[in-house]
């Protein structure tokens, strides 16, 4: 039962949830994807919101992510313009060995998740993976132990050996 968590975080909220999941599930690898686009913090957000709306990608580090050895792939992203970020879209495109893998996603947001779930589903299935669920977490609940436990339970229930 090996899990790979791949996430993008700008403010630290998505990172917090990804690290919380990783600390609660043995044999978990965590990979933070960084956006290499050169913008100021404000310009980056404005430009990337536009890119998120268009479902574009961006240049990321790491540029390639091998997931062949994992039973479950977990994607995490903030919500920008009611969709996942261009960096996590690029990460999904950068996967190798992902075909037929089980995958889930989570998103952190300050308002509403909008079309984040359906967008993740489209991207995941477009890479030949099996979309197995989505969970969103409002930023006001990031430090809530009960909400964090719900996210961990969601991930554990998606692990093939737990089914």
C-alpha cells in the first residue's frame, strides 16, 4: 500500500493538508510541485488565475514525476478561478507510469471549489488513471483536527488494499 502525494501550494494551506496526510499514512512519498514562471507574487496570481480558467499548464519543478511504484496517487491543489492550478495540471501531464493507477484529489480554497472536482476528474482520466474521488477543504478548516481526520480517512479509503 504505497501512496504518492503530489501537490502545489502557494500559501501553505495545501502543503499543510498534504503533510498531514503523509504523516498519518505509512509508506507515503510527498512531492511538492513548484511553478517556475517568473512573476511577482501578485502578477503570478493574476496571470495564473487566467491560466487556471483556461486549464493551461506552466513550467514546473520537478519536470517529470515517476509513479509506477505507487498504489494510489493523491493530487492536491489550491483553487484558483474555481479550478486547480496550472502547476498541478502540469504535474499530471508530467507523470510517467500512471496508466491504470487509482487517483484521488483534494483542493484547498477560501470560497467555493467551483469546477475543481470535474476538472481534476477530466485531467486524471485523460492520463489513463482511475478517478476515485475528490475532497475539498475550506481554508478556515485547515487547522481543524476533525476536518483533517476526515481528509486522512478519505485517502485511506481510496487505497486499493483498504478496499
